[in-house]
C-alpha cells in the first residue's frame, strides 16, 4: 500500500502535473483565435460550432508543433519537469554525393529536418493539451470541493457523490473525510497525468530511427576522434619522454668533458618538450570540448628535425630518402611522420645501440617506410629503463589498417629488427 502512495508524496509528480497544466494554459491563445471565425456563424447549430471550434483549435495547436524550435523546447521541459532522459534532437543528414564517390558528402545538419518528427511533436502537443485540460479541471474541482465541504460555504445542499455514496456538507467528520478524499483524488489525478506524459514522452519526443542512426554516427565519429587523439598523444609524448631521458643521460655524462655537447643535448630536450607540450595542449583542449587553435600537424617535412633530436640523444641515424617527399600531402604525410616517430621511439627503447636505418621512399603508387635497428645486449641500459604499455605496435597496425596500408614488424636477420610500412599514396603527375 505504501508503494502505491509513494508517488503521491514526490515533488516530481506535481512538477509533471504542472507541466501538463502549463500546456493547457498555453493553449488559451489558440483557443481565442479558434473562436473568432466560428463566432461569425451564429446561424449554425451550437453543436456544429463547438465541433468546428475544436477542429480549428486542434489545427492551430498542431501547427505550433511543426516549428523547429518547439521540439527542442518541449524536450528540455520534459527532461526537467518529467525527469525523462531525452537526448537533444539531431538533424538527419542526407547524402548528396555523386554515385561512385568513395564516401558521399552530406548536407549540412541544419539543412535537413525530419517531417515525421514534426508530426510526432504535433501529436504530443495535442495530447499534452488534452491531458492538461482534463487533469487541470478535474483536480481543480476536487480541490475546490475539499475546501467547500468542511466550511459549508455553499450551504447544506453541497456534497460529493461517489459510486452511489453521497456526503453532504453538513459539518462533522463526514465532511472532513470527504474533503480529505477529494484531496487524495486530486493527487491521484496529478500522478496519473504525470505518468501518462512520462509514458508518451519517449515515444513522441524521443529519437526516431533516423535520429538514433545520426546519434550513433556522431558517437562513432567522437570515438574515432578520441582514438586518433590517443594515438597522437602516445606517439608524441612517448617519443619525447624516451628521447629526453636519453638526452638527459648524455648531458649528464658529458657535462664536464664536453660542455658544448651537453648544451646541445639540453637544447634538444627543450625543443622536444615544447613540441610535446603543443600536442598535449591541443589534445586536452579537444577533450574539454574547448575551441582550440589549429592542431599541431607534424608531416614528413618535419622529419629532419626529428632525426636531429635523435642525434642529440646520441643515436646514430642513417636516413635514406628517395622520391618526391614534398608531394606527399595531407593525411598520408601526417601518418607517415607518426609511424616513423613511433618506429624510432621503439628503436631507442629496445635497440642495442649502433646505427638506426631510416628509409622513406615515395613512388607514384605508394609510400614505403622502414626503420631497422640492432637488437640484443650492448646498450648499457637496463631492460626496464623504459617501461612500455604494449600499445605501440598494435596502435601502428591500427593506424596503417585505417589507411589501407600494409605493415610488417619482426626480426630481420641476426640481432636486427625491421619495421616496414607501405601506404597507398597517389602522387600528382
């Protein structure tokens, strides 16, 4: 029994009823407009005029639901007053690309609107207003009866009849019991109206099938962007920390014997840290959903700077660059830089000293990248000097797969490790 009374004691029940009664109050201006043309037909029967007024009134209310902003306002109000978890409406994107395109472009989100969603909004408004008027009039009359019965304001003839049982306003406990019963019934009406609106809201204001697909597409894009940022952060910060650790060790060893080399290593640490801070600031800004500047883009044009930082760290790098690298642009160039950065970071972490061979070959039909380093003992660093998460090579494989490329990583003869990546690139003729 207490579970049945519990909804009557919640403030959310009466907030939902207030939402319904507010809809009834807001429908009064359309009612006045509906009465104006019907008032001219005084010769028509009364029933016809009432029916015509209701039809025009319903049409005006439904027309309000066709406005784009109406649905958004109703969803916000339903979330706050009904407590229904409704997502914001999402504009359905319509493909506009030509046949045969790799990925068809879409129209702007604000340019396409769903007519079915607008019709559902109109139905919601009509039911909202109907429930508001029925619930408001019923609960209002019950509250008035609860006030009238104990005070005998209307004389001895006032009373309440329910299922053949009548209580007159003659004073005494019977009138007070009837008054409390009226208040309880008014609360039940509020709960019923709120329950009806909560049941209708997900079905009429909730996302349609097209909106759910649009929400899923947005979530997919968001996850893809966050995954890309995770790769960028892993590559940039991981490389910087590895390089700066080695550079700091080199600077400490040669500080007294070769101050010039120590200063060069410290300058390289400063440059590496500054570049990593730019990447970190951009990633954190995106994760906070703030408006940030242009993302720091590293491309193959920045490869010489990356190799110089490795040399300052004491690594011997033997680059072999062939082809028109300047013609590799866009995503391929950025991805190639990050792939080489990760490969060089792994060579620094796990290599056994000796030269690191870096090969970049740009051909008309593709781009080939390779990093070869020695493995085994001989670095003078302990195996646990650079703890890793184990996500480096899997992250590279995923990046290459998204670009429809090929990756090979593994031993290449005795005490050698090779990373080879081939990316499909179309260079201009």
